[in-house]
C-alpha cells in the first residue's frame, strides 16, 4: 500500500523528481569524494602508529635540530628505539616530485615498521657508504635496478663543491599501507652528514619508538618541556597527530571540507523542502480523494515521509556509487601515489545515508504534517 502511494507521488512529475534526485546526487558525490580524499590531509590513514613519536623543530617544518637532542631522548624511560632523519631537499619542485631522498639511521626499517625491505638491503645500508634503498614505486616508474646510480640535486653542499649527489641502488623497500611512500630513497645519515659541507651535526627529525601509546604521550611531553626555552625548541607527538598538524600549517583541510559540505547540504535542504511542499500542494485534491476512499491520515503522512526518503536515498546511492567509481581513476591519475590511501570507508557510507535520512525528515516534516491535518472538505474545495 505504501509503495503504491510513494510510486504514484514519484512518477506524477517525472522531470521534477529526476532533477531533484540529480541535484542531491551531485551533493552526495561531492560528500563522498571530499571525505575520501580528505584522509590524505587529516592523518586519518590506516597504518600510522600511535607508538611512533615524531620529534621535529617547533617553528619550522623543514628546520634543523642538533644531534645532541638524541642524547637526551635515549635516556628517557619507555623509549624502545629511535632513529634520526634528514632530507636532501631539492631546489626545484619538479625534482622533488620525482622522489625524496631521506638520510636516516641504519636502523630505519627496524624503527619505522611501516616500511619493509630485505635483510640484504638493511646490511647494505649499514656497510655500503654510498648505498640507497629505493621505494618500489619509484624504482618501477624510473626503471631502476640494483647497481644503478641515482642522481639528485640538493641545497646541501657536497665535499666536491657542488650540490650534486649520487647513490648506488642497493635494494628496494615497500610500504605496507601508503603506496605514495614508495616515492623515495633511503641513504645512510652518517655518510651524508660527513660528506656535506654545511649544517653538519644537524637532523630534520627524530623518530622515537615508544613501548606503548601511553608511554609515547609522556615521552612527547618530556621532550618538549626539556627544550621549551632552547633555541631549538621541539614539537613532538604521535605520527598521526603530527600529520594533521603539518597539514594544518598549509590549510585546515577538515574545516574547508566541512564548510563546503554544510553549504551544499543547506542549499539542497531548501531545494528539496520547497520541491516536496510544492508537490504536496499540487496533490491537495488527490489527498482529499484518498481520504474519501478510506485512507487514514497517518497512512498518507507516512507515505509523504517515505517519498522523501526514497528521493534522498536514491541520490545517496548514486552519489556514493560515483565516488566508488572515481577512486580507481584518481589512483591511476596520481601515478599510484594514492593507492590504499583514498578509499570509500564504511563510515563515509553510513554517514551519507544518515545525512540523507536527516534531509528527508526535515524536508518532509511540514508537507507531511499538512497532509496529516488536511480536511477532506478543504482538499476537495481547493481542488
């Protein structure tokens, strides 16, 4: 019975129903796409450990810390292991996008277990001063093999008086979750620090592996308190939190996404409410006839609500389906950088249907109430 009333309401003005669904469909496609991509900037990515504590310069993302900071950190209780990291920062954005070179401690792969490599590669990083462990994605894109030489230009002056650096490919690494993390090369920090002419004895970041997430919070506080009044103040915290903060220095992506979606859905709510109200007004005479035939007020009330839910859920389903189809295309266009990062999670899907249900109830509330209280005599007289 309800389905019959809902179907009649939907097909009575097919074009209007279609346009209403399409306008809402665009809104939910935008909702699904923005929330799927936003995880890149908000740190909401699986595989980022709360036990891994990042220690970096407080006021400059690409600043330097003295190596002496490590001597304090290694004395703290709860520190299971640690490693240092610096970057060969390129002068040109084009070469940076080709891959980043990380100068790290030889135990990089033991501390940072999101990355995996062979024991042979780990040994090469410790014993071969010129070794580089290259990300598999970077190796595939550049056609690199073991024994090849990779070249990079950095703002760090080499001992030969140039800014040119070269390393021998001694192995490859893979990332467990984020394919884009494979666009890089890992070299030995000790060798790099010895070879550079400027900024010797400095590091860009310290990674501390805590015994637990709770210990990590305590360690972070102790480190920041220790160097609070130092010329090299630190900013410490779990990797996931630091990812959000670093993204926040560029822009508050989460706020931007939520602001866009709120604006869109508010507009859609006005459109859908007006459309449904107009539809009910046009059916005043029909509703009066239905009540004359014995249909109860509550039955008509529920049918109006279900009609709005049918329209909203159709838009949600189409919008999220388009998002699911777009994700593989985004991964392909990114050169596999976004593999395993951009995804349509169950939370996004459930959230979409809950928003659709909310819009349906709000937009149908007044028209359904009017239909519930409509007197037969008034309905037939207006018709």
